[in-house]
């Protein structure tokens, strides 16, 4: 059975963005959705009703919001909704992912994010330090995007975690039948004092190695290509690439992350500034779950 996707929902535009992105991924994978609203375990402040009454009110309001959220999921996708108490939103989502054996956690951008762009808020930052499953970041304004997934782009360097990243990319392309584009970041990661010819050679060699490794395990009907990212910076290189509405990008967590944990490194953080499509962040060591 395909593992479910956990969606961190809030009754905000970011919550609708998360549902839209999760629904597209679920449709492609044939996976169910588990919509999660996290309520605080304790009430704070003197202007709220007594704790028990406040907690009951908050949980009932959350259930109402979840009923409205379920209506946003396209027909044909199995969906369940849950209210979970936790000390923090991130903790609640990590616990829910473990409870349901989820393959991914999906969240929206911070509410002040620009249309079509990512902005990491405190929840995303906390989650990216705590999750042991892949986290999907939805750009702001993606609630109206319903395009089926047509391609996964994996941005691969030579740092720790690249094997897990490539494995995730191949797995998603295989499961969905979408195209796979491998983008070599080696030329950008190289020391600045190397000449242009050496950078091009390093990039071409790495791209060929990636393609060979990926196609060895891809079904024959899945199309794959490998290209070299070029530019004066990560942001410049990402902006130069073509991005379609049916695309998801996959990156690995930083080499500073603990095994089976996430930590968004400088490369992925720079990509987020200009990336117009959803991003999947993969732990250094894949967690196959149950």
C-alpha cells in the first residue's frame, strides 16, 4: 500500500496551498492524504476562557476548519482529517507522520510570502530541523494550480546525502511515470579559481555519471535527462533553468544534518529565493518507514 502524505493545515491561504500541492502529489502517487491541524497542549495568556473550555472550543473550531479543508481536496483522493495536540506545530506534524507511516509532510509558505515564491517561517524552520521524512514546501499562491505532475528535477551535487536524494528522485519518477531531470551543481560548487574548461569538464562528467546511475534503475518508459547548472551563483543558475507548472524540485538536506534528519543547507536556501515550484527536501538517509 502506498504510504500517505501528511498535510500540515492551517485555515489560511498557506493551508490551501499545502492542500493543493499535496493533492497533486497524492494523485500522481495514488496516495491518501492525512490532513492535520495541531492545537497547543496548553493555553497561554489571561484573555482566554478557562483551559478546559478553551481547549474544547479550539478543537471544535479546528474540526470545522478541517471539514472545510477536506472540501478542497479533489475527488478520487482518499482523505482523512485529524486534530492533534502538541507543544508545537512542527512536533505535531512529525508525530503524525510517525503515527500514519507517512512518506512526506507537506506545508505552505509563511503567510507573507510573495505570490509563486517560498518563504520559510518558524514552523518550516522547526520542521526542517526535526523531521525524519521528506518535507514538501508549497510556494505561496499555489492553491489554484491543478496541473498534473509531469517532471521531477533533482538538484544534485557531490556532498553528503546525494545518494539518498538521487534514490528519492528515481523512486518518485518510477512511481508516477513523470520525467526526471537531473541538474548537476558540481560546476557551481567548485572553487572559483578553476578555469572555465575545467568547470565544464567537471560538470559534464558528473551529469553523465548521474544519468547512468539513474537510468540503471528507471523503467524504460520513464524519460530522464541530465544537464549542467551554470551561472554566476546558485540563484542565477536556478533562474536560468526552465520551470513548468507540472514540476517539483528535489533537494537533499545539508551535510550538517544528522542521518535521517533534515537541515536546509545554503544551496537549497538560495534556490528557494527564486524557485517558482514546490520543493521536496530529502533527509540524508532515506527513511523507508513501515
